[in-house]
């Protein structure tokens, strides 16, 4: 059972809406006549599966995909036949309009015209009718799986919260500061006179701020930085994202306070701390929907695996001829 399950997992993926049962690159011995072609390789509910059917399935499934062994391919074919039997027994019908809509979505997503779609199908050795048949079958499988699995999978809020608490360390947020600045720029290799002039300008602005001048207005008028148009607003920044002198200059500030002029490699800054947030965690409210989707998809996969490997097989008599 474990080996068969492993073979299926290598071969099959579980998208949210469509089950794709396909793979490739099968190397078969040369066929030596009708007796070999019609050899029965398996039975499903007493119905024979011939080597001819198997080679046909392998040929369709082996286009453009990595190689798999014969047992894996046969297992995939049996799964496909079991799904088709379930679809027939449950009377699942897909309308032409559903097929049209699916193909239209494929064309839109891939920016394909009718001619380009036809060219792509021709390259894969498919006619439009054969492609529509494949699409219909995949929609049927999706409807079957939705009916059998989706309604039986649920992720309650308590489970989301348990996962959040168990992985809290992954949701840590670093301390961050909301800063504004006024900068008087200095050219690279500025001489003493240039530095002194810039310092004098910064000191004068700092004195105006101490007397109650509006920081944003002074930034718009005097700051030599792209942020000047926004009143010097630099937005939120975490430790390590700022120039070291700026980070040190802002470290001791309280919200609303302004720093003395601070020298950096690009000039002289006056900093204003707008707000500060300590190290914390992203909230459950923010992360909850993503965690729920993650847990739901994992539960969906587990439920699908159990249904495919256990429940579906138990409903039918499958025998493989070695």
C-alpha cells in the first residue's frame, strides 16, 4: 500500500479545482502481434484492461513530461478509470457551455487567439475536438472531487489560532520608526568651509524648530532631498534599514521630538520621530485568512489522498496481472 501511494504521489498533483492524471516517457517492449496487444494487464470490477488500452493511455500521458516506470503509469491509468466509473455512476454531466467557458479562460489567461490555440494543440498532436473531450473529462473530475472531498473539509477558528500560537516566532516584527528629516546635502569630499556652511544652515533650522516652527513646512522649503515635497516624511523603517548616524540619532527620541543636527555621508540631517513601534508580532487578525487557507489546502490534500488511496479503491475490485 505504501509503495502504491508513493507512486501515486510522484505522479499526481492536487490543484484546487482540477485533477490532472497524466505523466510520461514510458519505455515499453515492442509489441509482437494481436495476442500481445490484447493481453489483459488488469481488471476493474471484472472488466479487462488490455495492453493496447494501456499503451494508448501512456502515449497520451507521456507528452512533454518526465519519465515514469510502467507500474506508476498503470496505477495512474487505473485511477483514471476509477474516476470515470464514479463520474458515470453519479451522473455528473458537463454542459458544452462549461467547456466553452473553461477554454475561454485558458485563452484569456495565456493571451491566445483562436489561431494560436489551434497551433498549440496541433503541436501537441491534438484536434480541437480531442482537446474539448479532455477539458470535459477534467471538469467532470473536478466536480466529482469537489463533491466527495470539499464538503468534508473544514478548518475551525480554534485550529487557526493553535497554528498561529505554535508558529508565533515566525511572525515577529522588528522595532520600527516613522521618521521625517530635513537634510542639507554635502558633496563627496566636501572641504572644511563647505561642511561649516552646511552645519550653520542646519543649526539655524534647528533653532527655528526649537522656537516652534513647523517641521514639515521647513522641510518643504529647505530640505535637499526627494522627501522634501512630503514634508520630509521618510515613512516607516526598521533597524538596519537606515544610515547608521540616522539610526543612532533617532534612537533616543520620543514621538514628536526633534534631534540636533546629525552628520552622515550624504549631509547633515535634522530628524523628527513621528512614531515608534517596538518589536512585536503580526496579528492573528492579519494572518488568519492566510493561515486558514494554508491549513485548508493541507487538509484537502490529506483528505484527497485518503479518498483516492483507500475509499475509492475499496469501492471497486481491482486486480493487476503481473
